[in-house]
């Protein structure tokens, strides 16, 4: 007699792909937030296909660094900030928490503004301020009102919004030979504008909040399933680490393929027509209307809404996890409001401050680009701490990362630092 099939398992005993995909998929998808969309659009519009190589180059770096962060969370049962608090100096913890919360709040404000502008394209009578307020309220309340498992499932479904940019790409005629040359053959410039854009692309593809979020979500899922950390259950290690690797590889692949689709679309449509200075998310979508048609315009605008609804709660929650662990508060979306008041208050506060930032006299595109640049600068010290942590036997026990993974992590940190220095040097030299 054939044994009964276990729920959620394939007949062969393998875990279905839908169950494998989780923290890595959501993290990769949230990376293509309105800030990322703006950055890739601006990169394509200003530099054509010349910066396509950055998204190819960063893919393996993203996979390794994100896998390291996920591994830390699953092995220790704590997030990044919780491990820093336990094993490093209070000064390091305060600096990391402050930098991350600053970068995330700026990013949230830029994303909310872009979502409101995109909505006005489709609903012209909606006031911009009202759009920012409505989206901010929805993003702040969703983690509180929706059950944790359903909320994670909702985030997974929102990743489908990213496919809007593949649909837009298929509506334009791409000179693929030139596009592939840009992806595979790096080109350089000494100008400040070039290096600012490189830092922005790196900052939006390798964002510090992604490290904290993926580690926190691994911890959250482990607690929800009542599983012990790997340090207390080492026999589970091979299967768990294989699942983390596959989830991360696929999630980061989706992230960078979407980035390439947006960059190539902008390089194909906007740059040849002299539209190299996109001032807002609305400009990006509006510019596509006469060049790629109404379908591309509407899909591009809807994509901004979908990705923003995914990314803003992730940004706010990663800041809440970080601050909560730093202050030793109860954290987690699986907890009720009465059990984690500080955690949910941080989500609300970062979203509110981000929304209020839209009152400042900055155009939306500048805010989006600078959000990515700030992420690129903040990522350097954060990644240095995370890589050091992953090789620390006090923290990781027998699950310390390999020397090769450590070297890739250090390479990523160095690349981010060099790009930032290049931008600063270009600005000071007036190049």
C-alpha cells in the first residue's frame, strides 16, 4: 500500500518550488522598488546601454551577500542587529542602526512620492498629497492587520508586478547587439555624473536593508514554524542551506533581470529621442506613451504602484527589526500589537516621516536617485560588519561561511567603496 502523501510535498519527497521561494524572492523583488525603477530608467536614458554591465556584474555579488545574511538569520535565530548587539560594541550597533533607519526612511519617502505620481497618471484628479497619505497609511497598517503567513503570501503575489516591465520591454524594438555589448563590455568615465549613477545602480541593487530584511524573514519564518536555529539543530543544515541558496539565486536573478529590462527599455526609447533628464516617475511613464504606446505607459505606471506596495512595507519592517533588536524590544510580524508595540511604532514612524519628506522642495526623481546613492554609501560599513560576522565562529559555530564566500563579500564591499570614492572624487574635481 502506498504511504499517504504529506501535505505540501511532491510525490518524490521534494519540497515544491512555491515553498522554497520565500525570503530570497521577496527580498529580490522588493529591490526593484520605485527608487530602483527610477535609477534604472535614468541610467538608460542618460547613458544608453553603457551601464548594463553593472547589473550583470552585481548579480553574483548579490547572491553571495544575500545568502550570507540569510544564513546568519537561520543559523543563529537572530537578525543582523541582534547579533551585532550580542557580539559587538554598542557604538557599532548604534551606527549601523542609525544609518539603516536613515537610508530606509529616505527610500520610503521617495517611493511613496513616486507611487502617488504614478497614480495621478491614471487618476489625474487625485491630489498628490492625498495619494502619498493613502499609500503611506496602507503600507503602515498592512503588517498590523494581516496575519503573518497571509502577509508573506501577499508579498509573494505582489512580486508578479515586476513582470510588467518584461511586458513593456516586449513592446519596443531593441538593438540587441548593442544592448548585449553594454551588458558584457564595461565602459568607464571620470565624470561625477557617471560615478553618481554607478553608485546609484549599485546602491539600489545591493541595498543594506536587503541584508537585514532577508535575515529577519528567515528568523520570522523559523519562529512561526517553531523550528530551532541551525546551531541547535545542525542535522537540518544541508537541506536548509540548499533551500536558502536556491531561493536567493532565483530571487536575485528576478531582481536584476527586471532592472535590465527597465534600463534597456529606457535606452531604446528615451535616449534616442533626447529624453535624457527624467525629472519624475510621471515623466518616465509619460515619455513612453508616444514612443511605445498607451499599453507600455499604463503598464509602466501600474508597475510602480505594485512594486511600491511591496517595497515600502519591507523597508519599514527592516528598519523596525533593526531598531527593535538594537533596543531589545520584542519584534516580528507574527506578534500582536500588544506584544510588540515598539516594533509596530517604528513601522508607522518611518512610514510617516517618509511621507512627510514629500513636503520638502525636491523633485521626485532627484529624491529617488539620491535614495539609491545613500543606500550605496551606507552599504559599505554595513556589509563590512555582516561579512565579518559570517566568519565569526562565536556567532556561526560550524556554519561559518566559506573563505570563498568571505572573499566575495569583501570584494562587494570594496566595489561599493570604490564607486563611492569615484563619485566623490569626480564631484570635487569638477569632472
